[in-house]
């Protein structure tokens, strides 16, 4: 493994019964952020792995990933190492920070794996044509037709509002407000009780905030594009396609989610800025807010165990929040 792409993330070894496991391989937006000021939360761009306990355990664990930013490089190596030979990649959209990791996604360079892509046809291009463009002159030295995996690639065009299955999980897409448009995905465990919503990239301020809240209703984990604090957004970032910690927290509150993960960190946001500004703003409006962190793993289920909760400031309030949420459910 190249040192440049090495990750502190060791991946899944198994999943707790009756749960959905989540692993963050990349939490940054726009561009990777190398450097000592970005070590704690990580510099890799968007890639989140999700695995259902219904997979069982063993060497053939199969997970899906949301987006293929540079975080997918570490994921691919980890999944191959545990024997996974079937891959499912759900793409929110095709801006570079969400696809560039494919150029070093090890399974694409193997002849004996199958890889399923899910995404939207766009601008007259089918999904397979989008992926072909990534591996084409003059952007990449190896052309699509020469990829060792080319005969084992499968493309699934996603239609918002139409559920589809990925292994034991059920997925549904939803349109976000973003230049050239992005999809949010809600991933349900096979019991249809546990779920997460992955909603990046999105700019707030339209009716689509309300439809996103409805789409995310009561989900266990709401991951949202909090590229900016309100102050930074108001200083000239309107129209750039991204949102704030405050607006994400308000949507989380509207949707009555259990946990709100601040995601798609701005490449200029250092660890200190994330903790001192972004997290503070999120927790002010929604106490169960946490900063998504590269290498972090969460287990989502009806019972959230304390040791699986985020370790960032506010974990006490996260615990209280999840207990209150459970009480609400028990009380109907
Ligand atoms: Zn992005
Ligand atoms: Zn984008």
C-alpha cells in the first residue's frame, strides 16, 4: 500500500447482530486536505461504507459505499484483504471530490471481482459513459477498455423515489439542491427499522430543505453537507452549492433524527476550526451533533452502545438524546 494513501482505518471485521455498521473512509469535501492541521478528522474526500449485520460474518462480508472520493482507496484495499469480491458503489453525483478515488480503487484493476455502480444518467450521458470518461485520454493513462475489471462492471441507473436492493439493504434516492444536481441516499437495514441518510452536496434555502427533512424522518443517522459555518456562508459562499452546520442541525431537528453527523468538511477547515466553530454551531441547534471523522466507526441499532458513540465533545448529550429518542418511541 502506498504510504500516501495509507489510512488509520482498519475497516470492518464483523458487524453486531441486528445493526447497520458505518465506517467513514473520507469526510472532506471539494479537495483532499493533507497536512498536520487536518490529522484528527482526516483529509480524504467523501466515502462512507455501510454494512448490514444480515450479511453474517466471515471472509465474504459485503458492504456498500456511498461515493468514491479519495477515501475509497483505503476501503478497496481493506475490503479485498478480508476477501470481498463484490462491490457496490453508490454515487451522489460526479464532481471530482466524489469520484476521483476510482482512479486508485484496487478492485477496478483486478479481473476476478464484480463491481456495481449506482447513479444517475446525466447531461445525455448514461452512468457507464460517465465512468468511461474518468478513464479516458488525457485524464488517465489507462483507458476504460483496458481496465482488467471491464467485463465485470455493472451499471444501475437510479431513479429518485424508486427503492432498490443492495444485498440485504434497501436504498432509496432523493434529489438535492446542488449545481448539476446530487442525490441523497437513505439506506435501510433488512429489518427496515434501522437506517441512515447520506445527504451531500446540498445548498439550503429552498423547499428542498423541507423535502429532505421529510425524506430523513426518524432516521438513526443523518449525514449532511456542513461545508461552512453560517458566518463563512454569509461572507460570500451563497450559490456555491453547500450548506451550514446550523441549517443541517435545523433539518435534523425537523426530521427528528437520532444523530446528526457534520460531513463534507471544507478543505480549509483545520481540526481546531472544526471543533471550535462548526461543531459548536451544530450542537447549539441540535445537541446530538458530531463531526464525522476519518476512521470512525458507528453501529446503528435500536440500542446505541456508549462505546460506539462519537468521541468528540458532546458525547454525553448524544447519549441523552438517543435515550430520549428511545423513550419517545416506547411511549408511541
Ligand atoms: Zn462535494
Ligand atoms: Zn458537488
